[in-house]
């Protein structure tokens, strides 16, 4: 039982990262039917932005440890959101009326550009966040000591996801996003500026990815320029599991994938966890080809 609770907490923590990154994939797909393969690299950029801000402004020791994560998350999210906006204007908007293959190639090109830019700026070597930024005592849950940073990480991610869900479902702009996801032509006839909505999606998705990168750096320590590939791939899988284009599905898929990975690593082997996680994807798609929550057009955003 102790192993199960420990691995469950690990799974929920890493799964919340997958979920945040998966939201970027699913929102872009819901609007443009495009898989933004550069999104994993935006997650990595967020992690490096957080480390740069932490070191450049000498936050550790001068600011409360409980405030530092929020400073890093907000500033990194803003920085990555700007990059996401520019990415859409430069790499995707000129190809919006081209065939799908051109957009996919552009996405891969952007991904390669970001990965190599990070290597040139920061070096290909691993970088480390200070281990003692958040140094809080463990919290006992059902008799098992759980690291506080895991709970903070999970809670922060859930808060961000809840804010996004509220924004999409309870604001006029969120209604416009859902309208564009359903039918761009009809949305234009209703007076919605489709270009602005698409740009907004490329701001929100990367911002969440940047926040996820900071959380990853803060609570798992090491970051490197190519980590966006593995995290991006798993977040994409999470989006498919939940139902690509479906925001609640991306959240559910990310958490489920993280838990499956952690349980597999704890009870089987760490070297088998990826195989088991992807095997679970295959099983789910056999019985639910559109994902757990489906991919119905009206429910995509």
C-alpha cells in the first residue's frame, strides 16, 4: 500500500505536467486541425526561462520560497507566450491555406530551430535548478510521507487547468474560441475575428507549456535542450488518450498517463514503464478510437 500511494503521488505530479503540455496540443488541433510539433520545445524554453530568471535576478535567498515559483511561472509563461505568438505568425499563418504537409514540415523545422537555439545559448549540457529552492517538510498521507513539492506541483497544475477550463467555458472570448473550433466560416459570419482567436490560442497553449517547464525544473531539478521531445511526445499521447481536441480529455489523459507510468515503474520496472504506458494507449484506442472522452467536433474546445 505504501508503494502504491508513493507511486500514485509521483504519477499525479508528472501527469499534471503532461496534462499542461497536452492542453497546448489539443487547443491548436481543435482550432486548426494541426499538430504543433514545436510545442514540446516551447515547454523546454519555459524551463530555461525560469532558470535564467532565477539566476539573473538572484531570487533565491532574497524572496520567499513560496513566492519564487509563482514569479518564475508567470514570467516564463509570458516569455513563452510571446514566442508562441511569433511562431504562429511566422511559421503557421503563411501556410494556413497550403496543404497539411507544408504545415507539418514547418512545425518540425520550428522544433529543430528551437532545440538548436537552446544548445547554442545554454550549451548542450544539462542544467540544474538549485535543489533547496522549496525546502518544506514531507506531509503524511495515509501513513506515507509525501514530498511537499509534489503536492505543490500537482496543485499548481490543477489550478492552472481549472482557470483555463473556466476561461474557455465562462467568458465571451472562451465562447469565441469554441465557436472557431466548431466552424471558422460561421464564426466569421458572427463577427468573430478568427485570426485574433488563433493567435490567442497560440498564446495560451505555449504559456501553459512554459509554466509546465518551470514546474518541471523546480521539482525535478535537471533540464536539457532535448527534453521537449520526450515530454512533447508523451503529452501528445496524453491528448490522444483523452481525445485530441478535447480540453477535459487532455487533462484526464495527462494524469492517467502519468499514473500508469508511475505504477508500472514501481511494480514492474522503470525500463518498462514507457512500453506499458504506450501499450495502454494502444488498448484504449482499440476500444475508444477517438479517446476516452471522444473527439466530437462540438466538444473540441
